[in-house]
C-alpha cells in the first residue's frame, strides 16, 4: 500500500491536496497472517515493555523513520494530533467516488465497519503508557457524492455534499475539514465544530490497493463493500496505520520479525509488532500532549 506520508507532508506545505498513488492489490493469505486476536485492550501493558525480541526491530524502524521522513517531529497532523485536538474522538467524511447506489442500510454498514476497524488500533492504546482515552469514538458526519440520487436516504443523519469535486472526486466542504482548517473553530463550516471532519474515507470505484495519510484512507469502493463481512479489512487497517505515522516496508524488513500488517501482503491483520510500532509512535510523541 502506498505510504503517502511524504506526499501528504508535501501537500500540506503547498496548501493543496494531492491524489495518491495506485499500487498493486494486497495478496495477503491467511496462512501468512500471525494471529492478532490475542491483542486486546485488557492485555495492554501499562508501560513501554515490548517483548525482548522486538526491541531491536522497533529501534531499527524508528531510526529508519527518523532518517527518511521529512519532518518527523515537526509535523502536526498525525492521527495523534487529530485525536488530541478533539479531546478524544474523530469525525469522518465518506467520499463516495462511485455511481453505485447506497441504501441507508449499506451506509450504516459502512459506518459500522469503519468504526470497528478503527477500534482495533485504538484499543491497543487503552491503559498503555499514560494514554488518556478509554475509547476514541469515530463518527461519520458527512458523505460526498457526484449525484444526490446515488444516496437512497432522506434522513439528515449526515451532511451531504453534492458535486463538490476535488482531485476529480467528490469531497466534503473544505471549511469543515481539518486538512484545510487548523484553528479548530471551523467558523465557515455550516455545522461548525460538531460537523467538522478530521479524515476522509475515500472509496473509489475500480481503485486497486490503497493509500493513507493524515487526510484519511483510500481504497476501492468495491473492496470495501465486498469486505464488510471480514473481521479484518486488511487494506483499511494498513492505511489507518499510516494515518498514525507508521511506515511501509517495501524495501527492507526489520531484524527477526515475520509477517506484519504494515509490510503489505505479509499479514491480514494487526500483529504484535504492528501494535508495538503504534505504541512506539505514542512513546515518541506523547510529550507533545503533556503526557
Ligand atoms: Zn502502505
């Protein structure tokens, strides 16, 4: 999956949004996937205490990120920053870049799946190393489409943005988006702070693979809908990892670790190594939030 951190960083610097790359679809097989089911909130260690065999690879990963990320310690829009800016929640816009109709039922299933997959990451932080939140609620506040008739509901549970096209795709209003507005006030967003969005779930018909960054996560709309029944929606999980700073591993592998989610194609879900990479990001950034 494309690690679009550098692109995302560049986009912020230039004040524009860049489209992200298209890469090959994942080919993760169940046989390659270390079981991640044992990682639960109740099992989270209270302190920085990775298994001894993971200490060296974790240090390798952090050093690699320090040498390859353009502004590792200065960048201020990681998923971490977004959670803290809100005081512990995240809002989403769905960019439905497809002509396939969406029923109210499908809409709700998409929301539920996003919430469930996000929780797999956030639950790893509960009770760990002075992380302050027992949960990080995720709420979809808007949908963006080309044609209102694509959305087959009439309730006002989400804001609907029609034919607001950026990057050749529907987008929720920029005055409501954290990627564009950083004062936390959202004065020009019709729904104000309550209806602002931190990230976009960008679902594109025919899109292969995925992309992720501070702006959200992108993948094929067909992939998302066809994976609604899966416990692990692998591409979404991987791209959320990027939102929280985690890197790709296309050209190297840390010492002594096997398959893991952020090494695309080598695991289908979050492994213990992925969990500790997430916690390592927190370890390095937590002082930013006075923790
Ligand atoms: Zn990736």
